[in-house]
């Protein structure tokens, strides 16, 4: 092993990127997934009060296809408050002009977070901040995102 690589043979910056692109099924939370849906837009992983969405590569998320995800969220959470984490392991686009219409459809969405894995995803996350009434936080780490979004939902429920 050279002093420029770690045990994996990857340079430290490559390992950070690999860690950041962690899918929820490879995380510490995998054994806590209660329900899973795979549809034409991607995958949704459900926990008690949080859903993690991993949209497929190249998807354009807009008001015409948003109901595919929104209906799954409504079906699972019903009227309960919940949070959503967009785990951007793939590159996709979101029609931000439709943001107020997304909000209208999921009034019990109380926390929203984005795990960005590159500069473009992080910039998009800042723009997507309007998706939820509660403050959205851009996360580099999936574990932190799950903890923080769950904490926001829990705080809302007990306030």
C-alpha cells in the first residue's frame, strides 16, 4: 500500500466520493427499512417517519410524473407528518417551477433533505430549498441526513 492510497487502493478523495454515494440499502439504516417501492422513476424506501428517494439516472421530475412518488408517500404516511430525503446517487433534474404544486399535494411533509454527491447536486439542493415549509438542509452524508430529518419530524410531532 502506498502512502497516497488507503487499504482499498483508492486515494482519500476517491474514498470520500464512494462513501458519499452510498445507497440507503448499503447504509447502517438498511435493516430498518419497513417498506420499499420500485417504480418507473426510481426507488422509495420507507421508515417510520422518513422516506428516502433514490431517483433513476436521467429522470426529469415534474408535475406530470410527481404523482407517482407523491401517491406512494401519501399511501404509506396517510395523514402522519413525515420527512423526505432525496439521496442523489444518480443525476436527474427537477422542474423547480412546479415546487409550489408539489407542496400543495403533500401538506404533511415537515422535513426535507438532499444528499448531494457533487457540486451540481449541491447547487440544485440549495434551489430546491422551497420544496418544504420547514428548512431543508443539504447533507454530504446519508447517515446525518436520516438523523437530522427524523429529528425535525419528531420535533414537529411533539411541539
